[in-house]
C-alpha cells in the first residue's frame, strides 16, 4: 500500500473539502480556480451541503457582478446581494 493510499480521502484530494462547507467566491481568478477545483473534486457538481457565497475581498470592477446570475442559475439557491 502506498503512503497516499493510507491517507484519508480529503487529504488525497485537498479540494474534496470536509462537509458541510461554505466556499467564498469573489469572481476573481484565484477564487474561480478554487471553486472549479472543488466542483471537479466532487465529479462536476457540488453536494447540497456545500454552499457558495459571493463576497468581494476588496474593491473590484463591476464586471465581477456578472457571476451572480450565472452562479445562482446553476444552483438551486437564489443569489443574495448584501
């Protein structure tokens, strides 16, 4: 048995986060990469107990807001702007 095979599944794939979980998405490149990696780790769709929230990490362009309807359209939840 290899060393990796002895590790818990979440450690073998760091993007397979323990559940339940909340993922903060800002619309930037790094948060988009992280979110895509988590989605891929779960076979292309997030389990229902993983929520994605939109949170600006600093002053951003208004172009980042285009992700709100896109993200809410792919999930059962509604987008909320606070």
